[in-house]
């Protein structure tokens, strides 16, 4: 007998959860199974079958959900001994009073906590028998599902299906829904829906803050806390609805104090029936407005009457929109296809185009690793993804560097330099947050010198700004933000080095991307990027003078910049010491690198750890083992200014010497190997890059996903295998498909055009909407003046690629259907 | 922690009903050689620490009366007070293993020299035979240590990051708790070996993007697992150390360098070749080694 679902909530207008899901799915969505709400295509699903407690920390990272504002790990709602549930809000850093401590992304109360009691026995994986358990991350819809069937000690079988999401359509909104079915028992079911703040956060609450309830909505429970070491408040509002088919209305109790919200709902469930708990959470901080508590309450007042279905629908729709410009489709390799979607999913989850005062930390919002700090990873490895898939997100990330420019200038000044010296690690203020020392695994205390010496980050930021400007022609950004960074970073480089008696400009005492070698002179990557930065600084000044003279006038006055100074940058760039040998075509990675002891890395294979762990910190500095792409990265980034014959020569020299001790390394090697046509090597590195998080045995996914490595994977596909390059007057492709790939198609945003590229073994087809013509180039020299609204196709010939042919654009071939 | 959370955890503990695995019987295997007798001080001390009954399993070739055995081994009353003497019948190895299986929560203690037929880098024939039957928990020691008294101040817990190593955690923590010894949990980042593929493995990280973040996080994660594996006991002090190299020789070196009194490690039940890590540790650690059987 079907009974109507009975909402315990006092709101008369509540829909049943089942009805709401049906509205979302436009079909009979089974309440106990994801049904239409969850994507069915396995290439869009990440599934963790069963339960291995020891693997829980990694699983939580991989299955994290986020929307750029808030991130939440994929923890079990009821917890386990190895669970580390965590919620983070971008930009909310706490600062301990301990001397030497650095700000860290604050661990906020876990809003996903739901404990279930069946006849006063806990429903837990640790008790009884797990009959079925899986977590499903729906990458397409940005939703985390859990299916669990459990037999307890009394033989009661209970089935549970839950989903949760952080809304991409309304970034302050979080949803969590649990459906429970008593398969073979009639029992009293008690849900404990809770949210708890850590003690240290609670103790620092504003003295005048008291738990408050909104009289108009007594079902909304608030929790607010002050961020330690910062004048910031975070407020949560939580409302729960329990719906069930039983005849007896449940009992409900609420408990709240300044540290926790706990709501207990109890129902009597008959065998074969089910009940549904859905929870709506709103989060605001004082970064969003002066009254986060009121904002949260107001938000719930708006959201709750519209219902969960409306919220889910808007979220799903937003994700589908994102994928329109971000999804790389690959036919012929399902594992890699899933890895590419996993990468894009986490990158989309990490960015918030509406907040230009935060950036993406090394582990995004998926874990506490790296304390939420922002590195060069963001600009070099992640920003290119956003430039070509969602430029507003790229702009927000770069504006973060604009808002922290003052801190970079302070750092330069304190170190005795001019201009802007960006921190190696950055948090909310933009000040240097690199820890000063660490305890090595050997027990040795090591000084951390990256904050002082790994200065290439400044050029990396400038490089990303120029790429964004070149690919978007976003004049507003360039004139109002980007130009100042380009000028101040060039000014830094003009002060960081020294003209020496040999007539060259040297930059000494640095750490390049190869961090195995500290305090080196004339690191090739650093010097090449610094020279590039000096040139772009000078070019920026010229551009401003020519096109935006008022802007130049304002900026030059404020920065006390003269034409003489910017002209000097060009001169310094031209005498920058670049350790290149035209005979061998090799760049020496730094002065003295070629004299280091050679280590044959093959002798150490296979190995289960990074080379510096095996050899030790001191020993590795004496060898020629390279931690990660250094010269190789420079040849990719500065492709056009590197001699063509030197690109492959340096790759072939440095690749066997690289230990890939950084997760940033395999993707760049895949990219470069593809570009130089070594597909076997490219395939091997591509697999490594795809496995960094998904391989599950790398030993460090517990702290969160490797966001930069995910960006690197996207770059390997787009800039490597598709061979895409954005140039000043157009774009070019140099496609290289692996033998088992049947088709690689990708959308690309370039200068407001939504390009769509489809590469098959014998053809490449590029659709070019928009009006303005541009140059479309192909490896081998063929190029065409491409018109908007057309498609261009080229076919592979025995000697390379044939000429572009213009064809009529077709729906389905030239855009996503 | 809130009251509700405390109730939840208490209910889970009560429902999951973990068995008390405290060692209750020490089985000391002896033959009629001086070498085998070197296991006695260790067995005796372990019996004291666990408050377990000491069973002396005599597996010598000739039948000797109990009193004669005691005299021939020069065992004084202090060391063997309350000991139960068991005489072998049938195959000696099977006798020892059967005895340990019959007893509640046993721990076998023996010298590697037990038995007579020894090949290069092999243990005594009887020791080999006993281990071929995969006892659940055993302490092995080489005869070089002699019969000097044995105490427990420092325990080396070898852990390769895999769930297979987890069973060693509890016994190490137990002993640390009973003896007040400190535990050095050691992880060897191995060369010449593939990364473990078992679900939930936590080997040393392959990618150390920024060591100032990776290592503290990894150490915390490692220790969380160690704690979840049963190491959280009152008064137990843990240290963590990571070294690179060949697992067996590195473990043995650290044991010697740090003056370790007992190495505790999981054992997969096989040591077919003479240079496998377990054999290398047993031979070279310079102290007894507790092997905890773990299905791999």
C-alpha cells in the first residue's frame, strides 16, 4: 500500500523527495537508486566499489565535491576511524599564534555528518556485514552518490542511497540527501544530523555571538564561528526535512550551542518502507558581506520554498554548461577519457570566477594538503585550462595576483630589490607563507629556501597574464590589472641580477623548477623566463603608450616609471646570460650542471619512492638528477624563441636524467614528447600523468588531488597531442594521435570564439564561429585566412598534412550536440 | 567531542566487539643444543611482560626426562617458574605448531639454530620446518646473542605502507605498553621494487612536490594509519623514520644503529630465497625479531 510521504518539517508546502527527484529527472526516478539523476555513461563516473578503510583518506580526496567557493571531501557521513571529513571555503585561512606558523586553509565544520541508529544500534561499516557499498562521483553533474546495503548483527538489512552536492549555480548552497529503506525489518530509525566546529574555532567566537534562531524559520539551525587569527566570521545555516511513508509521525529534538548543531529525528519504519532525509545548508562568510549570519538565513528563506528539485536542476544545468567548453572527448581509450574528465571536473570544482581575491591552492579545495597555499602551479599548470575553457575563471585567478601585488612589492623591497617579487607560497594576504624549516624524513631539520630563491614564480605569473591577454584580448584586464604586474615583475628582474664583467646579466642564487639543486647560478629556466618578462614589460609600456596613453600616464606616474627604465629592460634581456651551446644545442640547466655526477636512473628502476628519498637531500644535489621538467619546460613555454633543432635535443638530453620527483613533471614530458613526435615516450608519460591521483598508490593523494597535475594532463592533450598553439595573429595545430585513438575532439575558447576541433587519424577539422578572420595554421606550413562561421578540414598525406580546405559547418560535426 | 559523538563511538566499539588478542601463552622451542637455549631469556622476559604462561616445548632428538632437561639446560627456577614442560611426539615441527594452535593466544619463541641441518644463509632445519607451517606470531633470534638477559626499551616496527603490514602494529604497541619501550616505526622507501598495489597502501610518496608540505602530511597520514591499526595505547611513544635503500639490510642497519631490542614486522608466510628481506633482518638485526603472520 502506498502512503503519501509525510513531511516532519512544519512547512506545509514541502514536496516529497521522491516527487522532487522525479521533477529533476523527468522520469520515474527510483528513490533508492541514482536513476536518471545520476549520469549513466561509465566514462563520466568514478566508482569506488566496496570499502577499504585504509584507503579512505585517498578516496575522500578523489571523491571531493566543490564549486570554487566551498569544497567538501567525499567522506562517509557517519565517519570511520580513518575518516577525515573536511569542508573548506576558498580564501578562509586561519593563522595560529605559534611562532613560525603560516596561515592555513581553515578546516570548517563538517556539514555532511549524518549518523543513523536502528533500534538503538549504530549503522556503521565497522559493525555487521557490508553487503554492498559503492561511492559514485558523477563528473558530469558534479554530484557524489553513495549506495550501501548493510546487514547488522541482528540480521536487519538496511539499504541506503545518498547524494550530496555543492551547487555550481548558487555557490553558497549545499545539498545532502539520504534515503533509507528497511528491507526486512520494522524498526525505530533515528537520524542524527549534525555539524560540529572544532574546539579551537569555537573558543575564538566573537564574545557577543550567541546561538540564534530565526523565529520565522524555526527549522533553520545556525552555526557561526570566528576564524582564528583573522577578523573573519563564517556562518552556516542548516535545515533538514525528514520524509517517510510510515503511519507514525516521528519525534524530533534539536540541540545547539556555540560549537555544534545536532538534530535528532526518529521514525518508526515498517519492513519494506523507506524514509528520506534531506538537508539544505547555506554558507556565508564576512568576506562575502558584513552580516554572514543574516545572509545565510536570508538565503535559506529564498531557497527552501523553491525546493530541492529546483536547486538540483540549476546545479546540473550549470555543470552541463561548463562541460560544453571543457570536455575533451577521446575515442579509443576509456581509462584516459575518464582521467581527462576527472581532471577537468576537479579544476572546474576549484575555480570561482566571481571571487578575484582567491586562487586555487596546490590541492584545490579537496584536502588540507599544502595548507591551501597557492604556488606557481596555478599560473603555469592550471590557468591555461581556464583561459581556453572558461576565461572569466582565468581572469579571476590572475586578478588574485593583482590584489596581492602590494605584498609582492613589499617582499621585493624587504629583500633589497625593486618591483614585485611574488611569494613562492601565497595565501590570503599575498605575503610569503613558505615554512622556514622542515623536519626531513631522516629526522634532519632542513631550512626551506624556496621563498627566498625560487624566484621564477614572478616570471611565471607574468607569463600567464600575457597568455591570457593574448588569448582573450581582454583589454579591461590588461590595462587595469595585467599591465601593472608585467611592469612590476620586469622591474624586479632588472634589479634581481647583476651586470658582470663578462658583459652578461647574471641571476645568481636561485632555485629553478628542478628543486633538487638549490642555490644555483644562472638557472636556464629562470634566466630565459626573466629575459622574456623583461621584454614583455618593455612591450607593455609601448602598448600602453600607444593605445592607452592615459592609462600609461597614470601608471607611469604612480610607479615612477620612465621610458628610459623600460628601454633598459630590453637591453638587459638582450644580454641575459643564457647558457646555450650552439654546438651541442643544449642549455646547461645551471652553471656547473654538466659537471655533476651522472647517475643512471635506470639502475634504480623499478623504485617505490622519489629519488631524493632514496639518495637523501645532500647526495642528490651532487648528482645530475633533475627533479622535474626545467629546461624541458622552458622549451615548451618559449617554443617560438627556441631553435627548432634545440627543442628535441634538450628533451632527449634531460628526459633520461629526470627523476620525476614532482607530480608536475610527467605531463610536461608527455606534452613535449608528443610535440617532437616521440609517441611511445609521450604515451608512457601521459599514462603516468593520468595516474597521479587515480593510480591510488602514489602515497600522497590523502591531502587532496594534485590540481596542477590535473591541469598538466589537460595541457598534454591540448598543447601536446592536439599541438594547439595560440599565436598573436591566429592559432595552429600539430596533431599527433596515439595509434589506438580513433578520435580526439575538444572545444577551445580563443578570442571570444568557441572553436571546436576534431582530430582523427587521417583528418583534422576545425570549426571557427565568429566574425573576424584569423590565421589558421597546421604543422608543415599550411595556413589559411580562416573566416568565421566556417569549418576547415585538412587530411594527412604521406609526407605530413595537406592544405586546409574550407567546408560548410555542420551541426554535430562542428559543435557539441 | 560532543556527547552524541561519544555515544556513537562507544556504541560502535561495543557492537564491533574486538577480541582480546593479548598473548596468553609463550611457547619456547628448545632442542638439546646450547644455541636453542639462547631463546630462553627472551621467552622468559616476554612471558613476564605479557603475564603469559611459559610452555617449554622440547624437540630434542633423544627423550630426556623433564628433570634431566632442566639440569642439562642449566635453567634456574627463576627463569622457568610456572613453566609448563611439553615433550614432543611425532614430527617436532608439527608438534610445536600444533601446541601453539592448541593454546590460547600463543607466541612462539625460538632460536634460528633450532635443528641441525644448516645450509648457507639457512636456519636450523627445525626452525625452517616450523616456519614452513606459518605460525601466527613468533619471535626468532640468532644464537649470537648468547644467554645474556634481555630487556625491552626500544622496538622497531617495520612497515612497508601496505595493509599487509598492519597486523604488526598491534603487537608492537602491546609490547611497548607493557614494557614502557618506545616504538620507532620505520618505513623503507625501496629501490628495485615496484610500488605496492594493494588497496589502501601508503608507501613513501613517489611525488614530493614540496617536501615542506609533503613529508609532514605523509608522516601524519602514516601515523593515523598506525594508530587506526591499533597503536593508540596509553603511554606508548611512537617515532617515525623513513629511509631509502634495500628493505632488509636497511632495517637491520637501523636496528643495530639505534640499539633496538626487538624488531616487529609482518611476515607473509614465505621466505623462499635466502636474501628475502625477512631473513636478512632476522640474520643481521642483532636482536630478536617478532614475525606476525599476515596473509599476502
